[in-house]
């Protein structure tokens, strides 16, 4: 089940060095510079605290990601030697995942794993390993596992691929 996340992590390692600017075609066809930032791996205590929070074992693909990077910023715009933090996909570290889940008052077993373009909350149901996207209180179930979501995002050129074009 972790084949896709292992492929994603290898792709990140090979093609998106930490804080190294890369050109990418944006959703509107323009070329922009993007960067990826990665946190250090989660600790055993981090993972235990997340599992205690959701009162469930977290999905293996999400755990593999956290063991590689306890959070990351993927394909954030990089202009004039600065990262525009509101762009790209931010995948939260464990502490922020728990804090945001509490603040957003999600249902039990739901974890706010990230945010896209400051508008779309990326939510993982820990027991079903299904991602949903929340925008302005509206929930869209994607029927994708965490690893599939990250893979599709990275291959979409940072588009909101779940929306009809």
C-alpha cells in the first residue's frame, strides 16, 4: 500500500531539492519558479500523539510521509528570493495537524493534514484513509488515499485537480 508514497518521496528527493528553485508551468500556462521545503522526520512521540488524538492507528502511507518529513511545503511560489507561503500545498507537521483539527472542530478521526492556496483544507479520515477537501465549509470527498492525493497534486502542476475545469 505504500508503493505510491515511496514513489512520491523518491520524486521529491530527485527533482525538488530543499529550497532549490525549479521552473514549473502554472495552471494558467505561465512559467513560475517554485520551491519545496521539508521538515525533519517525525519522532515516535509525534506519531503516538497523533494516534492518541484521533484514537486510531494512522494510515501507513501517511505515517511513511511523516517518518520522512514531519510536514512540508510543496511547490510554493518563489519570487524575488522569497517564498510566497500562501501558494502551493502545505502539509502540516503533527503538532499543526492536531491544532488545526481542533480549531476547525473536525469530526473524530478527521485530521487536517494540510492546506492548499490558503482556501482548501486537506483532511484525512484516519480510519478510512480517504482524503476530502474542505472549502468554505463545503466538503468534497475525493476517494483518494493520502499518497494518491499527494501524487496527483505533484503531477497536476499544483492545480486544484479535483475541481471540474
